[in-house]
C-alpha cells in the first residue's frame, strides 16, 4: 500500500480479514472503524494463531497464511514506514463463534436478568416480569471477587462494556449476573455482573418502514406512537404466541423456564 503525503504507518492494525489479493500478495484487513486496509505479505511474515481470549502470545501456534480465512480476527504488526506485515496473530472466526455460543448458553443456564430494585453491601435485588405479566424478585449476592462491567452509553455490545464496580450500579439499571444459581432460578451468587441504563418500552407494532429501518410502536405507557430505529447492532427476538400459551399450552399456563418459573423475555432465543 502506497503512503500518501503526510501519512504515517501505525505500529499495528486490529480488525477482521476482509479478503486477499493473490496477484499482489496482500491481505485486506477491516479495522473496527474506517475502510479496509491492504497489507503486503513478506517472505518472512510470521503467522501465529491463538485461542479466543488468550493474551499470552507465547502460546500462539505457527500456521500458514493459507490457513487464514475471511472473517478471522487478526492483529497485524507492521514494518516501520511500510504497510508490510511483520507478524500476524490470528483468532479463528469459527472458534470465536463456538466460544460466543458457549458463553451465551452459560449466561442463560447460570444467569439472571432484571431491573435493579435495590442495592446494599453484598446484595442486589432485581425485579423481573414474565411474558404473562408475572412479577418476580431475584437476589444477586456479590463479593470482592465479583467482576463488573458497564455497557457504554451508545452500545449494547458486551465487548465494548467497560470495567466497573458495585458503586456505579443504580436503581432502575438493567442488570445481568451469572454464577452459582439456585434451583428456582431466583438467587445467584455472582461471578460476573454486566449492567447499563436503558429505556424499556412496550406496545403493539403499528407500522414498519423497511427502507428507513424503523418500527413504529404504540407506547402502552403514554398511548403515543414511538419510532424505534433498527441498526446493524440491534437484536430482535420473536415473542411466542401468547394466545396459544394461554389456551392449550402446558398445564399451569405459559412456557416454563429453568427452575420452573414462567418464561422471561430475556431468555427467549
């Protein structure tokens, strides 16, 4: 990649493999922000693979550049004053996907989610509401070794959550905790807590604008229309058919979750 006037070469590029240029022996990397960058591969470029989450590069295993595929996460260390790769550290996209799925399942199996109702030293009380309108209370026990992360104000990505602490948790925050969970699912001794301040609205959909990626909802709390903008980071979940759940569903009414409690919207796939 040729340098423009006044352009300096960074020490490294962190991003996702976007493609390869075999004719010029280059790899294309898309950083978190900005356009894809083409980096020249050298005859002595080192290529190493590490497991997702591994930070000790001494445990990286040598691989061939042909083992790298589009979608893999890479850290490319560059040569001084040239967009040429000195070393490429790779995290396989398939391994990242497997880790993320295992982590998601663990949060579901050992986790609890709700709105912070109160907080005191060593304990957080959560309010939860099921799809059937049932209100429940859960208790989250915390200790000195509990890890806390707070979502960024403009992001719901866990990877972008910042290290935090118990003192920053406030009443009304949405909070999720995982750890040792009781059989009824209403008590968790938390190993990890992630929380943030979000607005939650409920109501029927009245219009969908596919072109502008907007959904209009009649806010049940105000009766007024509310326009919801959908982005690439938005997560959509389909609610089950509540009429089926009320009539002809399992005995006792409604779907049942872990520990026998009514289905929580947070646990829906």
